[in-house]
C-alpha cells in the first residue's frame, strides 16, 4: 500500500501554495497504479482554501489515473467537510464532534 502523505498544522490559505507543491511532488513520486493517499489526522485548522486544495489534489489524481483517498480526518477537517457538504465528493466522513 502507498505510504500516505501526512499533512499537519494549518490547511489554510496561508499555506496553500506550499502544500500544493508538496502534494504535486508526492503525486509525481507515488507508485503507479496505487491510490494517492493523504492523511489528515494532523490538520489543526482548515479553511475553504484547504478544501480547494484537496479538491485540486483529487482532480490531479484523477488526471493521473489514480484514486484519491483521504484518511484520519481531524475534527477541523470534518467541520469544514460538514459545513461545505463535501462528504459526497470525498466519500462519507463522520460529522465533527459537538
């Protein structure tokens, strides 16, 4: 199985360009024929730019003939996914803790 790309800290507009480059490089290096996996357990904050970054990663993975898999959704990620109703796009995601 592919080693997940671990994102940690803020997944916000302030780091979007940096993280886009990280994800692009990781996708290019990922083994062919395997899903592209991103671990979101270490994400402490996420905004709409972070959501757009994940949508762009999904599109890039699809263009490369790969499936994007997200795992370890932190509470910050679940909250944004719930607010923006992104569960259907990325697969079922448990709601954020109340």
